[in-house]
């Protein structure tokens, strides 16, 4: 960092002064069997879910500590990554005063959350190779710029950003650099979680929805300094991660070998799918992918999207995104689903 980083200069003044809510189970932290719980106004009749969940998700965080080699104080869990991202806006961005920087084409919720929270969103488009314009990004920041959102591997383009570029931004951006690693498990790049102790302005957001196959439980994860996590914990809702989500997530984290086997299968399917797509006449370009999807440029995205729908295949039309005219995004499915996709794409090419 060019100057010493002071997180408190970024925190909203009302959040700095805020005394966070302490739930009943925050106050009683011991996990003792045989206790009679009359503190949280719960229904006392046991059905497996009549008690509030652990508000700090200690057992799940303990498993993540071992998996990611981080400290418990460096983890915050959210009801999906979107809750984590929204907490960042609400903790650090003063409505109608502050601004954030996003790098389109990218995940659309950054823009939506900025609008919801009445925060100016300064867009700096990626270049033609879908890489960040470093100088333009740094020139856009001012004293009210609080957050920079970097999605790597990027959605919808599929590429990971050059590590040297991200390092440059971490060292020269004055606010928090939020790296969204929803697709990191499909990438050959090293996770930025490994650099938390080096960069005090780094926040890494991950999810259980992609590689872990847990989209239905809605669990997002923020990894950051203990100081940043403390601020976010002050404003997060009590009991925001329900018991069912915690138990399913814990089971999946402890089953990491099977998770990685599934990831390996998806990666092999991705590499088999790419040459098949390249052989189809109306697919003009298949973009390199470091994620569990492939972005392709076609002759007419709306036409091809509708033709696929008629054949029973749902993909994503990304043609409205900057730099993504006439593009479709194909998620990597099962081997059978991928074969069906290729077969149908060839059929409509006739």
C-alpha cells in the first residue's frame, strides 16, 4: 500500500457508532448438553428445528478454517453471496455520497445493489481481451470511492484476470478491493484468500452454489481481515444462516474429496465441449474459460436462444452486456446434457 490503510476511514459514521444486536445465543455461547433453554422465546417442543441456529456458525466455520487455512475471525457467512455483497454496501457506503467501481461485463448484482443502496456506480469497461483497464480504474477513484468489485474468474466472460493486475489494484486502490471468486474452484489460478494477511483492504467472496453444488441452500462466504469481518458482523441480521443450511454446508465441506471429483468431471466436460462448439458453423468464437461455463459468440444470439428453447434447452443470452454482442453462455452440465446440447446445436445448424 502506498499509504497506511485505515479501515475506520471507510466505515460509515453511523456504523462506527452502532452497538450491534446481541441475540440470546450470542450471549450464551457455551455449547453444553443438558441445559434448559428458556432464553430465546422458542417453542420448547423438540422437532429438530425448534431452536434458533448457532448465530456464529461455529461448527461450519471450524471446517472452513481447516479447508481454507484461515482464522475463524476472518470468515463471515451470508444468506447467499448477495447478502455478503449487500452488507459491504451498507457498512462502507454512505447513500447519495459515496461511489463504487465495477468492471462490466460482470455480475449484474453489483450494479443492482448500488442502485438499491443509492450509491453511484462508476463503470470502467474491460478491454477487448476482457482484462481490466488499470489506469482508468485508478483514475476513477476519489475520496468517496469505497469499493472496487472484481469478479475473477469473471461472469459472463469466463476468464481469470491477470494476477499482476489484481495485485496492482490491491496496492493502489484506496478503498476495499472485493474479489468475487464464485468460480475459483474451476480455475488454475490461486485463490486470493491466501493473501488476506498481506492486503488489509482485501475482501474475497466465495459461494457454496457452484463447485459445491449447494445452490439450493443459499450460502455465501466472505474472507477478510478480522477488522473488516467485525464491522460486517455488527450489521448482519441475527441468525441469518439457518440450521438446515449450516448442516448441509458442513456435510458438503467435510466431503471435499467428492466435491473435487465432481469439479474434475466438469473440467473434463468443459475441455471436451469447447472443440465441439468450435466446429459448429454459426458459432463464430468460443472464449477461453476458467469457470464452469463457456461463452460463445454466434451469428444471432436471440434467434439461437429461441431455437434452443424450442428444443428444450435453456441457456443464457448475454447479448445485452457490454462487449458481449451476440453471445450465449452455456453452463457445463452432465455428460448427457452436454451431448444433448451439441446434438441440438448441430441440428439447428442444418
